């Protein structure tokens, strides 16, 4: 954390103007958003590579806890799942919530 403390102290001692602080904040927010987007894409790609249409899956959500589904479609960020016991009940869920059984 030495690097963080050095940066923090440099900002405090620099006596920056309001516009310079806004620019610094915008740079930090952009950096955080890029990092989050990269992590999200990695998670989605991992989910896509381990899932196949027709396999049995679980959905990690309180509303459907303990129910088994059949994966019917995989799209860019979401998947369609159909309840195994009732073919008329289906959901569109984020790929990050779908887990293979």
C-alpha cells in the first residue's frame, strides 16, 4: 500500500485546482469501469465455454432456488432456461447466474 499512500499524499500536497481534481476523478472512474468490464467479460466467456444448449443447469437466484432447468439458448449476455418439470415455464437470466450441474 506504499504506492497508494504516496499517490494520496502527492494529491493532497499538490494543491490542485477544482478542474484538475475533476480530471483526475474522471481518469480514475474510467479506469475502474474498464477493469470491471474486463472482469465481467472474462466471467461471461468462462460461463459460455462451460455451457451447452440442452444441458441441465441451476440458476443462482432466490426466486428459483433448488430448481433444475434445461438450457435452451445462449446469447451474448443472457441465457434462456426452461424448468425441467414444467416445459411452459422459462426464464431469461444473466449468464453469470447460470451454473452447470
